[in-house]
């Protein structure tokens, strides 16, 4: 079927010559530039959020001891004589979570990879709404800047955890107001982005690219976009209510008779602190899938490409991911089992939680079975993808006891919870994202990243991620609470596991060292890396039909899809891959 | 490099890009107001006593505002229908009336708010007034947003009618869809806050 406006193949000589510096690199409407802007900003925020955690790990390993050198630089209000104040510890904790989730992983996974890869994979010249796409990035960046500036607000940044639970957050210092304004920017940004992704996927697919010929990555991004579109507005509503509480003196989240530091709080009361938790988790549970689905998408692409086999059960994976998207909206209260909800409610939410684990297991199992009988190429992206599978498996399976009310009562708010979701997000999602960086770097820059440095990065990260997070399960099962400023040192029941704090902290600092090869590799390869052709991985999906790097408008001739996305090792074909865009088999 | 289907519908989906985009946006708006209405339910269900709306609010003024806003939705459709028929003059007339109705709504709202402040009814007075000011304030911002878009389409944006009438008609239709949502939210707000 011919497309009315794009039927003429446009021979895209670089069209950037008539755009100036600002329109090409800063206020660009090109999805590839925006994707790279998102990805680089997201990576920087990941590094910053990780640095906050490295500071916290000092306090947890050596409570009350002065931090040499760096400690004195952070000022009397934060670390007098190099010793961390509890208030500053709380700020670091709240901002670590906020930055990692909302400013690091999601912008990199959705804004970065989604923007760069999705239009290319569906054979589109750009996003459906390029200017809205630009606006999305320029809402994200101010949101991030507001979050960073909040450290300098009177009383410091937000310090009520990344969940900003009321009533604590209602009466916190002004940094919380900055946090809320920052979130409004970020929510706007993700709204603009998600509308763009959905419309682009539905409307701009190349001729012949039916929905069941879409690469799994596109499906993952599509479902993710629906989650962002529908789950974020309730948090925006909640943020508005909390802003009213803080600025207009309302009591949406303040119950009657609240006593703070021995004094009755001067507020009308009559509000409901649980309302915040409901609104927050209505976003934040789908958000968990926003964090994981793009990584699953990337891993699926990398696994198919490097096993030289079609994905096992592509259709079941697609159906699973759609079902998972629906279910993620009705599991939120499993974060709230100990808030005093009745057993009927708890039964409902633990049932839905057990149900939602099924599609996740289907997808993960399909990826593992895809390895069976493949002639695996152990490239750096494949190593990260292979690392992802068991790490995400550990993260997912340790979540089951948290989804059952009876076991959750014991484990809730302990280090076990932190261990669980960090296995999902850190060696899970972030490994997926690293796989994506190594996999699509040649497409974005025309140069390959160095494999030796990549291996160094992978093995260092794999080992130290486990050194950091495995002890959390031990500590959590011993009952150590997740939010303790001294890491449990003042509690008798924590004494026999305290040594794990030191192990975990040393692991965190070593993990930082393991990132150095990546940082060097990233910049060095961008300018000095080995030059590559359009399709260096011998892949099948449409992004590899475009030149590396793709010019403005992406494709030299409009691609057409003739087959499914993963035609690897087709019997009788001359090569072990048949690209989607090739009309006749070679 | 042109983006396909900005104006014409894609044959297999039967829709142009903007139409899907605006419906997705409306879906997110429904989730936003839905969350706030759900909050209203939860707050009211947990309250020991809850005043009838008329204790604080002016029902006749709000009824007038309801009529004004519904009328503006009708003129919005008429404006779009005029463009479909190719009558740019009538389009301007009807869109102008729509914008004026929006303005009228805001003026009435302004008098309602000032009366509350005059009686020293503030968001901090009690939870009913808190949710009243929050919901109507957010709705008011949406009215202003819709009026801004409509005014642009009435004024500078209407130049597109000469160069690309089909595209311009789509834009007016999408702006109209948003305006109907603003209207619809009020149709829920009016009974929930003033009558129940």
C-alpha cells in the first residue's frame, strides 16, 4: 500500500546544512538528536544519583565517622566536621530514589532508546509530532534542574523518601515543594513523550509492517507509553493536592488531631494520609513496569541477534506484555498491606499480584528458551543481556514473598525490599540499558564501542552489583529496617548482620570503579572507535537499513517490511539472517 | 522529509495523527480528573460531617455557568461544521461566541471566588472548600487553556485556512474535542460540588 505523502523516495543528502547550531544540536526536532540528548542526560543523572548513594554507603558502613576529604567540602549544614547529619542522609535517600527512577532510568529507557530506536525500527522518517517531542525533552531538563537546585533550598532537598509519604511530606521543609514542582515538569514531559510514541507506532509504520511484524522492543515501548500516559496523571493530581496542603493550608493528607514534636498541628485536619499512598502507588506500580519493559525489549532484540535464532514464542511475549500492562493498574495496593487494609482487600491485591507474575515469567522464560540451541555470539551487548536474565529472575522471584500479605508483614520496609527492587532495576534494567548502549552505539555514531573495555565493564558490574545487593536479603530477613540512618547499629537484632553493611559499601565503591571503562569507552569510541557499516551486527530489523548514523529523515529510500522481525538462520537462505526490508531471499 | 498522515487519514487505521494524539491526551486528562474525583469520594467517605454544597456555594450562579459552558460546546461544533462547509465567516462568528462564553464563565467564576474570599471562606477553612477550590481552580486553568487555543485559531492561526484548509479544519476539530472535555468535566463538577 503506497503512502500518499512519503511514496517518493527522498535522497536524503544531509539536510542539516540550512539549520544552525542551535536548531541542530540544542532545540532539535529530530528524534535521533532528542534521543541522544535524553540518553546522555539520563546517563549523567544515573551517575549523579549513584554518587549520592556512595555518600550514604559511607554513613551506613561507618556510622558517625567523619568522611575524609569530601566530607568537609559539603558544608556545615550537611556534614559538620565531615560527619553526616541525619537530615542530610534523608535528603540523599529521597533524592537517590527520585533521580534514579524519574531522571535516570525512565529518560534513558524511554526518552533515549524509545526516541532514537522506535521510529527507525518502524521505518518512519521521524516521530509523529517532532515539535512536541522537542518540548518533551525541554520539560524534562528543567524538571531535573529544579530537582538538583532543591539541594540548595532552605532546609535542603526533599527528605521524605522517593514516595513522599504524607503527612511527613506535607510538613517537610521547602525542598519538598521544589520536588513537587519538579515532578509536574517530569509528568508533563512523559505525557508529551508517550502520546508521541503511541501515535508514531500506530500511524508511521512502514508499508508491510503489520503489528505482528513489529520488533518486540516496539511492543515494549508501546505498552510502556500507555502506562506513562494513564498512570502519571493521578500522581499529578496527588502532587496538586500536596501542593495545596503545603502552600494553601488545606488538609487533604493531614488527619485531625495530628501532633508534631509534641505540639498539635495548626491545620483543619479531616484529611486522609492513605489517600496519598493510593494515588502514589497507582502511578508507581505501573512505573515499575515502565522501568522494566523497555529493558526487556532491548534484551529481546540483543538475544535474537546474538543467538542467530528467532525469538522463542514471539506472539506469547507480545500477548504477555499487553496483559501485563493491563494488570499493572490493579496491583498497586500490594505496597500497602500493612496500612491496616482489611483481609478482603489484601486478598484481592495479592491475587492480582500473583496473576501479574505469570506474564513476566512467560516473557523471561521465552527469552531463556531462545538461547537453547543457538550459536551464541558473546558480544558485549549479549553479555549484558545474558547477565540481565538471571539478575532479573532473582529480582522477580524475590518479589513474590512481598506480594503475599502474610510474608510481607515481616519483610515490609526492610532491606529485603531494597534488595528485591534493586535486583530488578540495577543489574536488571540497567544491564538491559547497557546492552542497548553497546548494541545501538554503532547506529547512533557510525562507530563501534571497544569490546575489551566492554567486557571489563560487564564483569566488574556483574560481580559488584551482587556484592552490593545480595547482603540486603540477609539483612532484610534479619529484620533491619530500610530507612535507618545508622544502618541498624543501634538495634540489638541487627548486630549479627552489621558487617554486611561494610561489604555492601565496598561493593558500591568498586562498582563505581567498574564504570570507568564504560565512561572512557563511550567518549573515546564516539570519536576514535572503529568505523562500521549500516548493519554491523548482521541484524534483521529496519533500523539497520538506515545508514550509520542515519541522516535527517532517516532512510535513503522508504523501507518496506516483507517479513517478521527475527528471520535468523532460515533454512535454505544464503546467510544466517534475512532482513525485514529485503524483498527476495538472498 | 514530511511526516505522513498529518492531514489525510492512514488507510488501515482510518485516522490522522492529530486525531489519535488528542484522544490520547483526553484519556490522560480523564485519568487526572478521575483521580481527583476519586480523592473527593475518599475524603467525603472518611469525613465525620460534610456540608451540602449550597451551604457555601451559589447554586443559581453555577447553573448559569453550566448553561453558558454547554452553549459554548454547541457553538464550538457549529464553528467546526462551518469550516467543513467552507464558510470561514460563520466559523469566525461561532468560534468568537465560544471564546466569549468561556470568558463569561470565568467572569462568573471570578465573582463566585471573590464572594467566598469576602466571607472568609478559603481552601484552608475545611476539606469541602479545599476540594472545591482545587477542582474548580484546575478546571478554570483548563478553561483558560482551551480559550488560548481557540483564540489562536480565531486569530493568527486561522491564516492556515488559506494555505491548508483540511489541516486547519482538523485543528479546529481537535481543539473542539478538548473544549468538550472541559465542558464535560464541569458537568461532573456542578452536581458533585454544588448539588450533592
